[in-house]
DNA sequence: GATGAATGAGATTTCATTCAT
DNA sequence: GATGAATGAAATCTCATTCAT
């Protein structure tokens, strides 16, 4: 009995994970605005299956990235707590954020946009990452390494924006520009 | 006869200018992705008229901004030629570029995107502004005021990206981030 | 063993009754067209369980109301047999029918409709209530209190129709209109 | 020039009329809830054409019936103004309303329902017909031929309800029941 | 017996673009 | 040259019903 239950739940979890993986693939390939139907096709399921798990397209998108966002938030918080080399910590964390964004076609723009589609994603990113970014910034400022008065929300959005369209344009190097931005943050 | 011809041509030019003005209004209000019908309605013409002048939506968008892009290119080129205070010239020019972008809902993203819709606009911006930006950068580098090795295309795209979604989010200040980026460009 | 069997059957009956009660609740709240999933959720069972007991949505609907319909049929038949004040009996019975219908969002329309969804319910109502209504009408006609020639099926459908949408519109009073209809039935 | 314009407009009007006729056909056959696509297919046009003329399904439905509703309102108003035989006028007008409704599958229920789909239709019917019905009722009451205190909205809804599902059920005669209701309205 | 995940047809609505007049 | 009616592919979301576990 318990065995049956467990295996069913395991199946469900596995197929849900498969679904999220398929969605992640499609989002990488076609952007986060890819039609739900495309995700369904890729996952080999009907659209209904997706809507069963995620009542709204936005819910699916959020689910796909929540894990990584949480990890990002946690790692940054840990670094801020240690604060051995505050500006380096910030830079390292921002680099991780950058890497996260540039590999997801269309995700970076969700940091900026607040429209119906990506509103939930925007909310997730802001809610989870702004505090972490703020903690890192504070540490750097307290150590006298960064000029004061920078809003972590702005910095996050700036970095997010710099990552837009980075993938697929060999002439554009988002990481380099992000570094430039961080350099500009240093105490003059 | 020649008089008639001239007045007809004048008429045509005037109505075309009116059409572009209407398009500009609509793009400011609803973004560059506004439906063609909205532009037609605003201009008081049929959609067919628009498609006659501009075979594709992209052509219309390009036409709308060509003037301002040309001016921007020219003003930058003039400043680079004079080169009295190279880094300040660059900063001033970038500020003008920033002002141009943030007031056009959705235009900034066209600097990055290369898709079907805004491909032509992207091409225009790159073709006309990269050389100017490059000249200004070169001047600043030659004067030893900016670190060498920055690709003007990248800088332009970076600035463009930072302007995305600036309008309508009071917590985000594109100009401040652009300044940060330029600060980062300074010789260390 | 017999004890076990009996208790199992009792369990089954109890859970089935609970299911019907849940369905009744949902139908009152959201109408008889409420999704099966809503019923399942309310009952705390899976949809499969519902489809096991009731192969079709219509079967569920019928099962939900069968009890009350039977009671209504029986009470009317008793009154017709007694026939002390035939027209009053008819009116009282029709009032009870009216009360039954107006409290069930969307049920009244099933008296009229014969489509796939509510066909079975229609059949139940017609089969069980028309004879009773006929008996009451006959009694009233025999006593010279009602004009002859009224088809009980028609009267039932008329009353049913008058109850449609009664709930939720404070400006509409189904009972008053039903009374008007019955007044029109009186011998001129 | 004027000729061209006129003929184009004439074409447009003709095709719009054809579209409304097709919609009316489909509504008679499948009810007012028939999919827009069905109407498009019947009219031999694309769905876009319909949405161009009627931004919403509801707008289409309203457009289909507006003409007849207006006529009904006008004829009733005229009769109420004359008021030679008030109760007969009311009866005649109600008969016309009845005839209007029973020939349109699913229209009658719109008199009652106020949901998203048929909200606009409900509004049209109430707005245009309640005043007329009220005038006719007043005349009949003033002449001492109808019992006072009947709300025209209620009467209209009652008649509307009685017409629901009249088409296609040979055992049901909406007109007879409407007559019964009107009889009940007479002064006792 | 029970479960609930999966299915997939179908409904509404939007818009770039074409083309007969 | 101008017009705007027509097109139709696409996208999101809903739900009755089936069936493997």
C-alpha cells in the first residue's frame, strides 16, 4: 500500500521534473516566451498536463527557475555573512548571477519587465535576490570599498539588463560590461 | 506641369512626414511593437498606405528613428573631431544616446535584439552609431583617459541595454547606471 | 465474514452519500454545470472515484437529485389521492416544486433542456413528476376549479422555466410569477 | 471617385449584413453560444473578419438581434400611446416578443442570464423592452383591466423564461403558457 | 476499489500582411 | 496612390473523460 503510494508519487515527481527539464530546454532555445504548446510537445505531454501543474504560463516559468534563484540567493547571503573580501564577494556573486542569466535566452529581460507574462518571474527575482545583493553591497560599502548610495534593486536590474541578448551575439560580452559596471562602483 | 509635379511631391512628402510623426507618437505611447493598425489609425490613413511606403513593419520603425539616429551620429562625430575633453565628450554623447532611448518605450531593446521585428533597426543603430562611438572612445583612449581595449559596439549595446525598461519604473535610473559604467571605463 | 461484508457495504454507502452531499453543495454554489473536478475536490476523492460510481456527469447529477424528486412525486400523489381542496393542493405542490428548483443554481433549466448534459435529469423529472402533477391537475379539473385541457408536462415545464435564474436576481420573484400562472389556470 | 467610395461602402455593408445573417442562422441552429468559428465558417470568412467588426462575441450577438429588439420596442411604444384596448395591446405585444424568442435557439435564456457571454444581450433587452412593457402594463392597469403591482422587468423575464427551450419540443407550447400567465394578470 | 495524472479537442482573441476596388 | 476588409496562424487556458498503478 505504502509502496504503491510511494511509487506513484515518485512517478509523479519524476514526470514533473522531466516536464520542468523540457521547459528549461525550450526556454533556452526559444526564450521564456515560448508557447506552452511547444513545451508540451518537447515534454511529450498534452498541454493540459502542464496547466494541471502550473495554472498559468507564468507559474511554469517561475517553477523552472525557482531552484536556481534560491541557490543564488543562499550563496550570496552566505558570502555576505562571512564578508572577508566584500567587494570580491559581490563581484563573484554578480558573476554567478550573470552566468545564470546569459545562458537563458530571454530570461534576463524578465528582471526588467513587469508585464503580465513575466510579472511573476520578476517578482521572484526581486524578492529573493534584492536582499542578498543588498547585503553584499552593504558589506562592501561598510568596508569602504564601494561608493555608498547604490540601490541593490538598481544594481540588479542593471546587471540583468546587461545580460539581455548576450547569448547568440559573439561580439557582445556581458561579463565584461558587468565588470565595467562593478569597477564604476568602486570608491573613486 | 512642373508646378503641379512639385506640389504633388510636396504633398506626398508632407503626408509621409505626418505618417512618421504619428508612428513616433504611437511608439512612444505603446512601444515599438505597437500594432500597425494603431499607427494607421493615429495617422488617419489606411494600413495599406503604410505598407505601401514601408513594405514591412521594421521598415516603418527604422524610418521613424533614422532622423534622430543620423543627428546623433553627426553630433558625436563632430565632438570626436574637436576632441577638447575626450572623456567628457564621450560622456555627453552617451548621455544624449541615453536620453534618446529612455524616452522611447521599447526602443532600447532593439539595440540588442536582432530578430525579425527589430533587425533592421538594430542594423541602423549599429551601422550609424558604432563608428561615432568608436571615434569618441579612441579619442579618450589616446588622451589616456579611458582604459584601452573597449569595443564600441559593446559599449553601445551595454548602454542600450541599461536603458531597457527605464521608463515607467521609478526605482530604476538608467542614467545613473550608465554613469557607473562610464566610470568603470576610466583609467584605473 | 457476513459482518465484514455488511460493514464494507455500509462504508461504501456512507462514502457514496458523502460524495452526493458534496456534489449537492457544489451544485448549489456553482450550478449543475460545475466541473467534475470541483465535486471531487469538495468530496475529498479523486475524479476517478466519481466516474466509477457515475459513468457520466449526467448520472451524477441525477443521483444527486433523485431523492428529492421522489419525495416530491410521493407527496403530490398523496395529496391527489386525498383531494380535499384540489386547486389548493396543486398550488401547494407547485410551490414545493418551485422551492426545490430556485434553491439549486442551474437546476431549473434542466427541466427544459434535453441535451447531452442534462438529458438524464430531464428524463427523471418528467418521468416522476409529470404523473403526479397530472393527478393533481385532474383532481382540480374534476372539481371544476381549473380550466380543462392543460397538459401536466407543459405546466411542469412552465413552472420549471419560471424558476430559471431566480436565484441571484433580487428583482425577479419566481414564486410570484408561478402564482400568476396558476391564477391563469383557474376556471374563467 | 464618389462612385468608387459608394460602391465600396455598399460592398462592406452587404458583406456585413451577410455576416449577420450567417450568424443569425448559426444562432438559430446551435444557439447563441455557438463558437465564433462556426459563424465564420458559415459566413465563409475568417474569424478575424468577425472580430474586426465585433471586438467581442457578445458584440456580435447583440448586433444580430438589435434590429428586431428595436422594432419590438417601437411597436410596443406605439401601441401604448394609442391605448385603445390596453390589455389586448399588451397581449399582442407579448405574443410578438414570444414569437421573437421561440424562434431563436438559446436567445430566450439571455433574458434571464447576466453572465459574461450574454451580459450585453441581457442589457439590450432590458434597456429597450422593459420601458415599453411598462408602458403597456400601465395602460392596462389604468384601465382597470390588469391587477396592479406587476413589475415590467419581472413580466418580461417571466415571458422570456417561458420561451426557453420551446423550439424543438413538440409537447411544449410556450405561447399557451404565456397566455396563461397573462390570464393570471387580469383583474380577479 | 480508489486515485489523480494525462489527454487533447475546442473556445476566445490578436495582428502582420495581402489585395480587390 | 490610397483604402480597409479579409485572412488565418497562433497563443492561452478549460474540462470531460480515460487508464495505469
